[in-house]
C-alpha cells in the first residue's frame, strides 16, 4: 500500500512538472530576419539554382518593404525556372503593381504568357517594354519571335 502511495505521489509530481512546463514556460519567439537579409538569401539561392530554397526565403519578405518588389521578382523568376508559369504570372504582376515600368518583370511576364500559350498577351508585354525602352534588345528579339509565330500560325495548312 505504501509503495502505491509513493508511485501515485511520483506520478502527481511528474504531471505537475509537465503541466508547469507547458503552461508557464513561454514559447521561444520566432526569429525574424530583416527583409534585406531575406532578399539577399533568396537571391543567393536563385543564383545557385536552388529555386525551392529561394522561394522559401523570398516568401518571408513582407509586403510594404523597400525589398518587396525585388523579392517578388526573384520569386517569379524562381517559379519560371521551376516551370510553374501561373505562379510566375502572379508574382510578377505583384511586381508591376509596385513598379509599373519594371522592364525585367514585363519581359518575364511576356515569356510566362508565351509558355502558357497566350501569344497576344505575351506580345503586349514585350510591346510595353519597347514603349518604355525602344532599344531593349531582348524585347525586340522576343517581338520578332512572336511575329514569326503569328505568321506560322496564320499560314493555311496545305491540303492534299
């Protein structure tokens, strides 16, 4: 009987200690990093072709920061490299909401829409780049490709 009492008291003490630990000990605060550090980390992963890791870092850059547009740009480019063109569009359109004249985002959106099969929208983005910078060689080349694709798609198939 005495041993049952000792075991019962031991169990009560253990349970009390666990209850105290879970109720009284505060959780450690989540570590937050400055947006510039998160952007640099994400960009570094992107440059090393570690696109999933880039996305993890870049998604942590909060909206409303000086680094937000660049973080969303590298997010979009990471999605592009992972061939997730719909996510690419979402990220890059958020860049344009912050920086409407960002020719890098405009060009990349054109490529994403091309990959999604929407040549008209793609061409519109490349045209927007050329309105901002008529000498943009990348946009000129992409517009040439779009024109060639349009010509090829409008050629009637030869009948046999």
